[in-house]
C-alpha cells in the first residue's frame, strides 16, 4: 500500500529523479532572457552497479505545446558507479523573438532520462521612464530617464 500510486506522480516519472542512475543539470537560475542561449551543465549520479558507458547524451528542447524546437546529441565520458560524473555543457540557442517562453529540456542516455522546465522572458526595452523613482542603482541601465535621487 505504501508504494502504491497516490495519483500525484507516476512511478516512471518518479524514477527519473530518484533512481540508482539519475541525470542532473546545473544552471544558476531556471529563467533567462529570450534570445540568450540556454546553458546547462550536465551530470549523472550513478549509484547503480555498473559503469554507465552508453557514450551519447541525446537532448530535446520543447516548447509549451510540447513541440520539439531543437534537438541534438553529444558524446559523453563513462560514468563510474558510486559517484557523480560531469558529462559536459549544453549551449542551446534560442530565438530573440521578443516573446516569453516556457521550455522543457529532456535528456536521455540509454534508457535513463530526465526533464526540467526553464522560462525565458524578453529583455526590457529602453523606454522613457521619467516619473519613475527608485534607489536601486543596478537598474540604471534598464530605466533610462528614471529619478535615482532620494527626493521622492
């Protein structure tokens, strides 16, 4: 009864991030600017019984409608059992179409797979921000014309 499905996540999906061999990604944040490349470091946690030596990582970038926008593959090193192995970095270009996007990145090595969600947003375009007051100096390059004094 404990291991029976509770209807929240299927066993196959749960095993993608909680199995003996799990694909991992590292990225500073799940968001980035539209038009920038999606850059992720890929690792594998291999606590299975054997070396993972499939040699090729396959990837897909899907949009909100789950349509494959880009895909590819890269050669990867063997991953010894009992640790985490860096497999490489993916740099996936995205179009600068000025729109916000929801992305799903799917990775697969052999029959091990995992997926992550990322979001891209258009970079704020220069406008006339007269009438806007702020003390946040880091916004100077975005809010041209804004008042950055303490007189508000």
